[in-house]
């Protein structure tokens, strides 16, 4: 999982990426291709 300051550029890498808020953190999840997972901060 990548840890990034901003997820905007990472979100455009794949069309299946979804932005999710969990426990005060922002996550990028991708069911089709899990290697695109990312977390902000």
C-alpha cells in the first residue's frame, strides 16, 4: 500500500479506483487490481 500526501494523481491510474473514508483516513481501494491500494497521510 502506498502512502501519499494527495490521492488525486493516484486515483487517475485506474478507472476502478474508489475513494473511501475509514476511521478518519482516506483510502484508495481497487477490487479489480489490488496493487493500486493507497492511503493518505
